[in-house]
C-alpha cells in the first residue's frame, strides 16, 4: 500500500492529475499508519501483522 501510494503520488505530480495526487497521499498515510501499528505489536482488523 505504501509503494502504490508513492507511485500514485509521483504520477499525479508528473502527469498533473490532482485526483491521483490525493489518492496517493491517502494511501501513503494509511499504509504508514498500518505499518507502525504492526511494528508496535498492536493488531488491526483481527490480524497480528499488517502483511
């Protein structure tokens, strides 16, 4: 999710499509939050690890 967010963020900047830029930022933030929760040992959605 983090990689997809980064790709969409870069594509949104290069192509100039604000929707891709916005979706990229959202996916990047959600991916980072889920990764931090997984590393902290807190389960999310019934899973012990995000991956």
